[in-house]
C-alpha cells in the first residue's frame, strides 16, 4: 500500500512538473520591433515554423557546458520581417539592454535558445550578484564564442529592437571627437560592453546607474578609483552585480576618456 501511494505521488509530481514546463513553453512570447512595425510570436508558433537545432556550448555565466534547444537568430529575424536591420537591441525582463551590430548575427552564429537538455522552458538558474535568476523565456547565445567581451549572452530576453544605433541612442555619441582618438575608441568599447547595463544622458540600459546626468561619474569619482572599480567591483562590494571586466588597462582608460568627454555633453535630466 505504501509503495503504491509513494509511486502515485511520484507520478502526480512528475505530471505537475511536466504541466509546469509546458505552461512555461506556451507562455513564452518573443516580440520583434522594426521600422515595419511590431510582431509577436509564441514559442509554439516559432517551433512550428523554424528548425530547431540542439547545441552544446559553455555558458559564460555558469562557466560550464549546457545543451540548448535553439533557433537560428537570422531565421527568427527573417521570419519576423527584420532581416535587414543595422543594429539589434535585446530587451530583458530586469531592464538589461544588450546591443550588437546585426552583422554579428552571422559572425558569431547567434541563436535564440528556448530550453535545455531537450526540454522547452527548462533552465539552469544563473547567478546575478547575490541571487540566482531564472533566465526564461529566452537567451540569445553564440554557437562559436563564450567570451562575454565579444558577445554578452542576454537572458530573460523578451523583445528585440531592429534599429539604427545612431537613431536609437543619439545622445550617447561622442559628437566632435576625432575618429582615431581615445574618446572614440572608448565609446566603441562602452557601446559593446557597458551600454547594456548603464545609460548616458538617459539612453541605454537600466540595470546600472546613469553615468552622465546630473553629474558625470568622473566628476565625483577619481580616475584611479574608476580604474580599480571597472577592473573588479568585487574589490569594493561582495557579490557585486557588475562582474569583473575582461578589458585591458588601455581599454579601461579609453572608456574613462569617453566618460570625461561626455561630461561636457550633457542632455536631459
């Protein structure tokens, strides 16, 4: 009798787990915004219209191999009428915004992951500062690089904007800086590595603080402090949400040069 009850409860538990995973899968919806308008498709719609490829790659946030169910991001964009975009902005549930040039879709073989180990909606929790986060409903992953300096893997991703960077973030541009200057090089690094979390003139990510208005961070933090902080915030705060950087010392100084330049170009407030 006890064996029967135990097995019955086990079967019920597995049924409930399966129902939960299926519900997550059905609830996952991707929205793509472009000049042609906005389209939204459920995961079930995407699975019915696109080829799934299962790949194993090292997740940079977990530091270990994970086997993902994926669609080609190029196929997703083409299906949702945004295949000719110049830049992509990935919007995540926690306010994180990651941008990349559309050319990187092919360059890094970017893919839309929707589950692990053959199960749609099944995910390993990802460490975010002092907490663990469920990355559902989607992660944008690369099939050929786990280097977050090359491409960050935005998780909890729900919306993609297909845009022109200059039209989307005009107030972040170091207008007037020479193309071969430290400021321009620092902007290029900031655009790829920092804008995903931080904003300048209120344009950019919402996870980290605004860096230019009303006071630019270089106006109240010393250059030496910023060098140390950007290199590794954990020197100052345990389990800081901002991870240690993979930037070189020169790149860090170029980012600081960009921020110092923008202190003279404040907009909004």
